[in-house]
C-alpha cells in the first residue's frame, strides 16, 4: 500500500518507520527543509508515561471560564458560533465527571504504557541515544486539599498496575535534597511514579532527542524490508521510504 504521512516530526517520522517495517511504500512530506523543525523542535523535555490525565475532568468547566481571561492560559478557548466547536464542547462537558474521568484516564494509562514499550523497542532497533534520566517524576503538594484531590489519580495508577511510591515530607527531601530549604511548604506525602528498568517518566533534552531520532530515520536507517533511500523534493522536504 502507498501511504503519505504529512509532517516530519517525531510522530510522523516514527509512524512512517513502522509503516515501512510492515512493508508499505511510504512518503513523508513536511513544509520545512528537514525533520523535527516545528512542534518537535522544542518540547517540554519530559516523557511522563505514568503521569497523564484527560483534560475533561471534574472542575475543569469552572477553571476554563477563568482561563478565558488569562493571557497565558493552559487551555485556550476562543468562543465562536461554530457547529464543530459546540459539538466538541458538549462532548467534553459530558466527560467532566468522576465516572468518565476514571474510565478515560485508565484508557490513557494503558496507551501510555504501550508507548513506553514501543519507545524502548525503537531505541533498541535504531541505536538512538539521548541525554536522559530514568528516576521518575516527583509531584509535590503544598496543601492538604491538593493531596486529597490526587487520590483519584493514584487509584487509577494502582488499578492499571502503574508503579508509584507515596512519600512523606522526609521522603520527598531524601529523594530531592534541594527541597530541604522549603520543607515547611510541602505537605506530608507525594506520589512518585517509577518503573523499574524503564521508568515511565524520562526527563531529557527533547530537542536533541527528537531531532536525533528523526534524523536517524530520515537519513537512511530504514527497515530492511521495503526501505528506500530518501528522494529529495523542491521547497518542502520530501522523503520516500
């Protein structure tokens, strides 16, 4: 099958890589002159497989109303008379309850864990290396209210077998000694998500990691079955696998 992938970021390039492995003829098209030059160029610097949550959650509708008046809101909504937008908002609001949140979070965690395994396989196949640590992500809570609110997330982690560790105040400081000078601003416990061998949270230099991986796949490290050398295009970058 002939497949066209639009976008040579990390998602587009790795999708093309897997399609080529399956024996398809794949072409990757990007408006830039090389891979990973837009969204994948400078990401947050962390892969958090065990720390993902749906945007549709209890309390989000009220927060979203406040965000409308913020310059740098985490979720930007531009109200307008648009059928697709109204349909999306209706479905999102229908999922902003505890029952739907638990279901959706469980689905995301299972998908994230599959992504963790897939990343490990991709690294083994390509030999890609990057600056990274596998010590987990430590989430701190400053108030008892914040700690109590995290109970639903901890429950979802336990239900899907995602490892985590509950730390008291002293445990947080042992894990990260730099927190000692703000000891009194931390409440008594904080879950730390970990994964033996391949932690779900991998802080790293995303720009270097993504560009290296995309370049490795872009420049000829293709699957043996059906792989072809890149074919240069004019203007926007064009790659055929």
